[in-house]
């Protein structure tokens, strides 16, 4: 009646081992480290970079505990904070001799102190939030007026192209702030332009009137279109910030919209505030220009002459100079997608681009007029440009689908595609609020949070042991199992633990013990009704299960609602809350019954159970107690 089959005990043992294994990394703490990441989108971190880092450390006489190469960075683990600062200076001097030409980002960081055998099993600690780990907090203000001005400038260029295609002559197009002004010589041409505007530019509204002997049409962005532009600018900036913060190696950064034009950025564990500000403030723009293939330009590429008038000199990743014309053909604003692939004819690595309608129209014209010539794709960061690739135009390209190929490996094609997709800030941003939470304060919060959970656990176990005797001890062990599984699951999910999360953990312990209280009281009730101990145990668990399931499901629904609609600390609370409910249903029912079955299930003639005082009415109506 009260015996588990072997496979159920096997599940209990496996759950205990897995829970212990994935909880362990949280007890090893974190070690100071230095991280080296690409400072430019065209720079790669590889084994050569790792070798240079090791040589720099050896030259400075610094012994590192480990130097590891990950996907996009080299991480150096040090034994102390002093060594961390020395290592950063040594690596900075070796890799970034000129701060104005920073090809690499050398930043302070923290790494898990887990032993290698745990890391090999993919066992990692939970991420800690800003309030526990320390770090930096920024609030950035997005310049929405600059976004609207940029949109007005783009619409002005589109309007100029459409009027030319429709053969509508005008006396000039100029931009006055966020207004586009077009002058016409007669009313008939003005009406034709208004028809084009109404048909092709739904985002613009216009007014017109005489100005001297001419007529002037003033177009402005509609309010609803302006709101869309601002929303898109905010979203694009948040995506770009995500891409940049990845260079710092921050685990679980918080990037949230606040209000209509502000973004909150929290970087847990980041110690180098200046480096974080530098990366957040980076600007990157993409441009497509034609290569100047004149004899003067070729001579300038070889360093034997001056750069021709109307051209500029930039370097490719290989260091080869390329002379490009100053006129910009396309910008990154016209690019909607970039994916690596292969040329269908030559089977060599290529990058496939997708342009918007405006970009497709311009690209078709440019490629038709420049077959056999080279076109350069440039990336500008911090005002300095670099040629990503300069392929030859083989034929007219229509339809908005462009292929870049030639002298690229598959890995380089993937890098270029990622670079072209990364985009740039849609509008400038300014840091208006900044503060740092030190590791000391974070450690104090961890200590207080840990103590609250530990004391709550201890008091609950003590009460249960006193009130329910041996069954109370079984409930305490089940509660310990619940806490172990909760931490293990959060670690496996790589969830971020914050102070609200620790509050949810303490709450989960209190809620988890409710299930055992229901079971124990059910067993007591069966004993009061005269059931045998074995029958009372069986009926107590079976009849309590329905109530436990219903109460946990309703609480889980509330937690899922918090998870779906909450953000920030509320979402962190909800994650721990939901996981805690699921682990408590396993430990309070399955695991605790396994302990009870193991202790009492072997006894065929069981006369009593240790479950505290059971008050039982006798035949005369008096009340007696039984153990």
C-alpha cells in the first residue's frame, strides 16, 4: 500500500544528484577578470589575439589563472583585484597603443569561480542582478527631434527623386528644420506636385501659398507618422544598444523603455564605468560609394600621388588602400536584411542583401550605369571609416536583392552579413542619469537575502519538527529538496536573481510547506476517524493531492500573469515564484511520500506513526489523545 517501486526511488536519487550538481556553482563565487572584445565591427578576436594577450601578461610578469577564448572575446581570470588592474593596463598597452584607434575593448569583468569539471558539465551559477552583484545604471535620453529631422531629410530626397521621375519641374527643394519646402513657378505645376504628394507620401501633410512671383509648397510629417518615427527610433536604439553591450560580456543586461523617449540600461557586474559609457555612446553608420578608378586614384592607392579631387582614401581590412568617391550612393537606412550564402554560379562565399523600395530603385540605376566597376561598402565608427568590401558590379541589379562576393571565406561572409545587419543608432542619445552600485553593497544585499531565506527555512523546519514530530522532519527534508531544486532549475535556466527574486524564494518556502501541512492534517484526520496507520498515510496523501493541485494551479496562473505582463523586478519575482511552485509540487508530494514510504512502508503491522498529537473523541464523547 505504502511502497514505492524502484524506479520512483531512482527518480528521487537522480533529482537529488542533478539538483546538487547544478546548485554547487553558486557557492564558488566570482573571480576578477579582464575581457578583450572587438572595438570595431570589422575586427575579429581569435587565437592570434589570445596569443598576444598571453605575451602581454608574460612581459608584465602577471600570472593568470586561466586565459580562455570564447566566441567573440578573450577572458583572463586573475587571482585578485590588484592583479586585475595590472593585467588590464598591460593588455591595454599591448593591444591598444593609440586610444584614438581602439581596435579592441579591454574591460574589467567578473567570471564564475566554478571548477573546470563543473563548467564542462554546463553547470553555471545564476546571474545576479544589479542590486546583488553591483554594477552601473544609466538613463539615456533619445533626441527625438533629431530622429524627425533625419526622417524629413530622407523624405526630402525621396520627393526630389519622385518629382524628377514624374517630370514635375520645380524651383528647388530645401529643408527648413523638419519642414520640406518646394518652390514652383506656376499653379498648374504646384497642383501636379500636390497630386504626387498625396499619392506617394502618405506620411506628409502640406500647405501651399504664393511667395513673391512663385508658389511655395511646405510639407511636414503628420502627427501620427511622427509618433511612428519616434517609436521606431526608440526600438532601433534599444536593439543597437543590445549589440554593443554584448561587447562588454554582460550577463543578463537590463535594457528597458521608460516613458516616450528614455531608455534605462543596467549592467550588472560591470566595474569599468568609463568603458561602458564609451561603448554605449558609439555611433556606427554604413555607406555605399563608388570606387574611383581613374589613373590618379590608382596612383594614390599605391601611395605615389595625391588623392584626386572629390575622392577620399580609406583602408580595407587587409590594409590595402581604396580611393572612393565622396558621393554617397546608399546608406544603411536602405538595408532591410543581410544573410551569408553562396554564389549560384561560382559557388564562392557571398553576402545576400535586401534593400527597401528606395534603395532598390537607386541600386538599379547605379549598377546599370557602372557595370564592370567597383563599389565600396564602408563602415564609419567614431568618425573614421573602413572599407568592409569593394566588389565588382557584374550586371544590373534590380528587385532590391544584391549579392556581394569575391575574395571572401564563408566565415568572412557571415561576419560581413552580421555587420551589415547590426545597424546604427536611429537618433542620438545623451546620458542624463548615472550611478554605480559597488560590489560591497551588492555583497551586503546577498548576505541579507541569504540570511532571510536561511532563517525562514530554519524556523519552518523547527516548527514542523515540534508540531508534527517525525512527519515534520520528513516535511523539512522535502522543503530542503524544494530549495535545492529551485536553485538548480534557476541556474540551469541562467535566470537573473535579484532582491525581489530572493523575496520570492523566501515566499516559495512558506507556500511549499502548506502542502505538507495539508498532507499531515489529512493523515491526522484519518487517524481520528479510526483508520489504521498504513491506511491513514495512504488516504492522507491521496485525498490531499486534489486540494494541493488546485491551490498551486491557481497560484501558478497568477505567477504566469506577472511573468507575461510584468517587467524588471516584477518579472524576476514571477520567474522564481513560478519555478518555486512547480518544484514544491514535486518535493512536497512525491519526495516527502517517498521518505514516508521508505520509513513506514516496510512495517506490515504498524501500530502508530510519529505525527504529533492526534485528538480523538471516545465513545462517551470525551476527548483523548493518541500519538
